[in-house]
C-alpha cells in the first residue's frame, strides 16, 4: 500500500513536470477553454467577449479583501516573533536516517515526519487564515529543508513545498471561509441569493457544523502522513534545498531573518543605537521624520482603529462568532501585523515585500474575473451545474455537487467569486431535493478547496518564496487531492446524504 502511494506520487510528479505550465499560462488556457465553452452553449463571439468584459472588474472588492488578508498574513508569518517561533518548531521533526516504524517504516523517520509536519503546520495555519497557512507553509518548507541539510539528511525540497501548500485544501473550512462568511452577512448577499436565504445562514450552520468539523479532523489526521509517504526512497531522486538558499539561511552570515525569506528593515531606517555604533553620530542628530518613522507611540495610537473595528463587530455589537466577516477578520490581521512589526518604518518595509509576493495574484485576478463573466454572462455555468444536478439524488448530491464546485474552482479560483457565480444554482438544486440549504454552502466549501491542489493560482506566493515552479509541486498535491476527495466524499455522503 505504501509503495503504491509513493508510485502514484512519482507518476503524478512526472506528469506535472511534463505538462503543467506556469500559472499565467494556465489562466490563458482556461480563458480560451471557457470562451470555446461559451460558444458551444450558444453564445455568439461578440456576446462571449461582452460577457468577458462585463466580468472583468466584478472581483475588485474580493481582490482587495483577499489581497489584504494575504499581505497581512504574510507580514504576521514573517514578523520576528512569529518567525522565531516557526524556527523553533521546525527543529521538532529533527531529521535522522535511523529506521522508523509504523507508517514511515519505508521512509527514513526524519523524512516522513518532517514532510508530514510541514503539512500539518500549513493546514493548521490555514484554518486561522488561508494567507497565514500559505505563508507559514512556505516558511516551514524552507526552514525544515535547512534543518535537514544541517543534519546531513537529503530531504526532497519540492515535496516539502507541496506539503506547505496543502493548507489551501482545508482553508475554506476555517475562519476565512469566504462563502460561509458571505452567507453570514445578509446585507452583503447579492439579490440572486435572497429568494433562498433572505436572512443568510449563521456560521454555526457552516463552519461550525458537525460535517465540517469531522472533515477537518480527518484531513488533519490523514493528509500529512500521505505527504510523508510520498518522499522518494533513493537519494538520487532527492532535490534538496538549493545551496544558495541554504547559505543565506546560515546564522553566521549575519542574516537576522530566521526564515531566510523576509527582507531586513528598510536600509533607510536607522535605529538610535545603530547610529551611535556607526560613526558615533549622536542620537539627537536624527531628524523629526526619522523619529516619527521609528515611533512606537504612533503604532500604539493607530492600533486603536482596527482594534475597535473587530472588537465592535465581535463583542460590543454582541455578534460573537456569528459576526465573522472578511472585513472584521482583515481588521484583526491588520492589527496584529502592525503590532508585531512595532514601528511605521518596519511595517511599511514588510508590506512592500508582501505586495511583491502577491503581484502575480493581483495581475491574474482580472483574467479569472473575465472567466467568471464567461460562465455567468452566458449559459455556460448553468449548463455545467445543471448537468451534474440532472442526475443527483439526496444521497448523491453532496458528492456530485462537490465535483461540480471543484470543476468551477479550476476556472474561478476565488471562493467568494465562485460562490457568487454558482451559489444560486447549488441553492436551487439543494432546495428542490428537499435538503437543508446549508448543504449547498458545504458543497461549495469542500469542492472549492479540494481542487486548489491542481489549480496553481493561489500557489504563486508560495512558489515565489520557495523559488520553485508549479510543475515541481502539483504532482504531489494531486495525490493529496485524491486522499482529500475520499475523506470529503465520505463525510459529506454519510452526514448529509444518509443521516
């Protein structure tokens, strides 16, 4: 069994290396495919182009919200406090070539446990925020790769990065679940949703539901070991952390960043003690602008504003967990990003770097918005969804709906944007089958996150931080997706279709 899992991973890895292009090329190919699909369901060329144009800027709000989540998550994960913590826990699965027992008996214990550990950290982080999970996964894959080289063990770096990406297969079940948060905000629901759920759905019915909690628990137990089992057996097949990255992360290089990723504070910002040490310039020679840039007092003052936003939403207004929204979560992460970087100069410097990491996502967002326009502005989305719904029963609908949502996610890799496009169709089918409407939201949550493992769009920041390409990791994440499908399909069928 273990050998079969590893063999499957190797086959998928070979396939990905041969056929998976870079994310932007993937977006181009999907645009062409969606355009051809729109023509195939009866839209004329001009109508299809107009549908693409109408959808082009539909995701501006989502793009801004998710950009803030990713930037603040990146800043939090790379802050000195958090990166020191990540560095400490990265040494937990200390690599060793001693034979292991149990599931890892065919893999040196350090390789199995180290790979599984990266996956577990990424998935746990993604339950808090998909941005934190993604960046923490990238940081951990580098740091564990460094620890392995320090101990003289060859650890497959692309597999570590793939393990770091598995957080995106569980994020929609966590606190930043876009479809669940949208349904919990009735005032933000598009008109097409109001005939089904005029008052929305509480978080307790979606993120807090038994089926979601059981699925999350099983994913955390199963997926990390599956990634651990994929490690190549022979040293000749192992691609370690690159030499240059390894040397840059060595402490004797004077690198103050324990992750080996984050940039140092902007060189134009000078601390008082540094000024004294370099040339003996007196601290009082600093300009007023310098003092303001380095002022922790200003940080304390500005922190009150985002703090009030999420405290008011979650406590003062009495909403509690049910009042979780993308905006309140963004305010929460903004608060901690500013707090952890302490001074205006430091947070601005880090945010500049964080913005670079998400540049690929921002650039490609309009193209996926255009694809969404092709799906919703023509009959294409309806045809796809109705095809699956046409042969669904209450027993089979959870899995059939999840597959349709997974396919839609490949074309529209935005949980919120996809839910806006496909949600009414899922809600209508669920209602016709006499099932609770929360079923439709859970279908979207599971299907959307599942096929992230073959959609490289959200991997762009991780690929940038790990200096890898999509084809280096997709083969391994395909195996994780199959394992995830087995788990989600089982829990959804048993807990929604049978009970």
